[in-house]
C-alpha cells in the first residue's frame, strides 16, 4: 500500500463527534491550553477554570455534559469540588473525570468513592483521553435516557391503574344495582322466569367484576367476592 493510500486510510479525524460542552478544571494554564487544542472539535465546546470555586460557579450558571477535574489545586481541591457536585441534585449525575499525577491506590479509591465517573493519570495522552470522554458521554447519555424512559413508564403505569380502578368502580356500582334489583324482585316471585334471568345476569356481572378486580388487585377481588356472596 502506498504512502498516500495509508495517509487516506488513517487520516486525522475528530474523536468527539457529538455535541458536548466540557469544562476543564486545572490550576496549570499550559494544561488548560492543551485541553482547548486537543479536545476541541466542530461539535464540542471546551471551557476552562483555574480553581474549584470558579468551576462551581460556572457549573451553576450553565449546563455542561462533562467536567475534567484536577485533584491537586490550591484552595478547594478536586475531591472537595467532586463532593459538592455529588451533593447537588442538579449535578449528581454529571460525568466527572478526575485528572491527577497521583497513581496511588488511596487517591483512586477516594475519587470513585466520592462519585467520580472515570480517572486518568498525568501526563495526559490526549487522544486516549478523547476516546475516554466519548465513552463516558455516551454511557451517561444512555443512562439518562433509560432513567427518563423508566420514569415515563411509571407515570403511564399509574395512569393505567387509575383507569382500571375507575372501570372497577363503575362495574361494582352496576353489579350492586343488579343485585339490589334481584333481591327486590325475588322477594315476591322467587321462582319466576324473570327472577332467574336477573340472577343469571348478576352471576355474569359478578364473575366479570371478579376477573377485573383480580387483574388490578387480588385483595380487592377477595373483598368483592365476600360482599357478593353475602
């Protein structure tokens, strides 16, 4: 394969190819400059902060899809920022990748215990980090969509149960009316054909109501069965 063919096959491409807004937090201005260059893409906006306090203000003021957070910073360090993020309901699920020169087990364990989404070691391999960010963003998006779908399903389920309960109440009212009519009619002509027909209708209605009630709530069905038998 020629050099030109290899060049075309492995030509440069942006790893971050979906819309995203990313905040990079580090007290090192050179790293922030590298991040702005290496992580930038047509669909991606990179913003930077030099300390934890500034980062929290920016996160409160605007919506970000991910934050790259240095651990070792003067003042509020990355652990303290992460802890505040996870205590805030609005930021609890924000994708957070910790940046650090530390490779000790204690720092790694502490970061994940506080709720870090991922962890990367300095010096940064920017290409590898780009793929890591893409994976984190897609995973976070999938989890958010699943959570929203489950929430909608719960709402729909609650609405369906309300409809079924309304039908049950209507059926119970109709059954009560039929049974009352049957008892009133039966007092005078217990053996008449009309009374027997009404009893048959009542039995059919009672069975249908029991099936519906059992589908909604077995306890409700037992209550209805006892009341109808009486």
